[in-house]
C-alpha cells in the first residue's frame, strides 16, 4: 500500500517485527516503518478486538499502540527506529508486566 | 408532558433511578426530576464495588441490609440485561482488603473481632488470610503484603453501565425523566405534593421520594423530614487497559471488566471536586504498587475526584414523613451495592405507602436525635 519514494537515500536500519527482519530507514518512526514494511501490521484494540493501523501519526489518536522491546502500549508514531529493535504487533490489551 | 403522577422521585442518580426503575417495574406512574450534567454526581464518580466486608460496625441492621443487596445483585443484573440488553458485568467471587505489613494485618484482625462480637449481626464469612493463602488467589502480590481479609460475598460491577441500564430501563417502563429540573420548593396540601421547578412550573404527585443525595439536606425539611449529611471527597487513579491480572476486587484496587485498573480510595473533608490533591494520589498509587509491583509499569491515563453522599454516621437513611405522609427520604453512601434493595425492596414499600419497620427501623433519621456517635458505614 505504502511505497518509499526513489529519492529516499537515508541509511537502512534493520528492525524485527514479530521476529521477522524488516529494513527501515534512519529517522523513520516505528509506525512509519511498519506501514512501509508491506506486512500485515494491524493491531487489535483492547476491548472489542477491532483491527487498527496507525492513523494520526502525531501522538494523538493512540491507534498505533505497539509493543517495543518488551514494553506494551508504546505509541509507535512517536518512537524513532533503532537498529535491532524488537517490535511486536499488540493483539488486544497490554500484558501486565510488559 | 403530564403534570400529575402517582409518585415523583427527586434525584436521578443511582439511588433515585433504582427506586424509579423499581416503581415503574410494578406499574406506578412515575416522574424523575433531576439536575443536569453539572450535578456533583456520585453515580458517575464511584469505585463500583458491591461490598459487604466490614460494613455495619455500629449498626448490625446495616450488615443484613448489605448482605441482602449482595444476594439480590444477580437478579438485578439479569433483569437489566433482559430488559435493556446491557451487561453490567456483575462479578461476585469474593473481595480482599490487603494489609501492607504485620501491623496493618493486626488492625484488620481487630476490626473483624469487633464485627463478630456485635450482637445480632449476620455472619458474612469474612476471614483473615495469611500471605500464603492470599498469594494462591492473587498471584501478583508484592513482598510487603502480610495478608488480608477476604469475604466471599464481595464483588464489583460496571457502575456506569448500571446507571445507563437503569435509565434505559426506566424509560422502557414509561417513567418520565426530566433533567435540568432542580426542585426549589415542595408543598404538601391535602394529601398531594406540589413540586416547583426551575421556571416556576408545578408538578403534582400523591407521593414523593427524596433521592437527591446531598441536596436531601435542604429538601427533606420541606416535608417534615431530615437528612443530616457529612459528605467527603474521594480521589481515584485509573491506569491504561491491561490483560486481566487481578481475579478479585480489593477495597482499594480493582480491575474493571474492560481492563483498566482503578486505584482508590481516599477520604477528605472537602467538597470541591474540580481539583486533585496530588500528594494523596501519590500515596494511593504507591500503596497499590507495593501490593502489586507490576502496576508500576502501567501508565496512568486519568485521575479524578468525586463527592460522596454520606449520611452523618455513614449508614443509610430511609424514612417516611409523619407530618406529610407519602413523603419519603432515601440516602446512602453505597448506591452501587444497595441498588437491588432500592429497586426490589424500597420501591414496593413506597408504592404501598409504608416502610417495613422490621427491616428499616434502624435507618430512621431519628437516630441522630439520640446519638451523635460518628461510626463508619464503609470499608
């Protein structure tokens, strides 16, 4: 759905999405990298389990909630990617202690 | 809209709507006069426990009344679900009061002894459990938890949905609900009540039930009743939603059906619900985190304060006026816990025109004339 434009010359950054390697770019937010990955990155909401993707991309709507390096309910649109980052698509509520 | 009813209920909070729902359910023509959204409404600011343990110290009748409510909650939840399709998520698998440290556990044991030693109190099987027993039922407790008290009749509910269900159900029973309609005057004339609304208009009824929370203090004397109150403020901290980890509600921490964790439950002698005392929130959050260290990783998403409806001694007031028969006053702190009693017990008594003194005699406001003891009706 999303396609990176050809003139994007930023350095590649390898992250992992549910264990699969994904090449993002330096300066991407987690949400941008997920949307550009081509994978099915839909999370499930906490109460009804409805599917959601990042929406506002500016920290307001909380539809980008994701587990980053073992911590749940992070706002993916506000976190820049780092090499080796472990992203888990969150299915439902955050787990206690994560 | 009509201007004459069998019964007018003043106040459309949890207590007023439970009574009005109960009256509509048995075919009475009822009107509810309510304030608007700016009302300081305990129905929208409460901890949602259906709570038995430790209630009734100083008044054994309150213990029986509370037990009856706990036993009737499944019936209320089921009737509301059938009528409105709303699941109020009532759960009764027992609740805890946890003690941090041996001293707190000792204090709790003493309270339990005092409750047991009260003549005439029903046994609600509250017991003190040591740390190991508690840990079997609440696996995430922290190292400071010395134990706690457990009562199998304690539970909790989604109180906002209960409020919504009662209002939805009320409408289905044909009850007229009028918000933005505070009552400024009530006159009693030849067996009829005339209630004056905000624009001077009058509504007439054969009976009136005052269920206006703290406003009962000013309304009750208009019909020869009294409702001495000593309201307090409480604060709540709410976390983001998390997977179910807390299988039983606690007196101060509970996980809601939708996953948030509510942390309470402070008491202050002030009545401004528009500000928060952050030092109180931090003590509550700190204690909750010592009970369940994993809570420390959760984000807080809301905190708020609310005003409790609190009769002076903490126990409910139910009474019919002697000088204006047909006028009733009802107020209590535990509008969530006692909702089934208000719907299934108080409402039929009001419709019949007499409160059952065997059950409700202790709750007359006349007790305030003879005793100034301030005990506590809660936790």
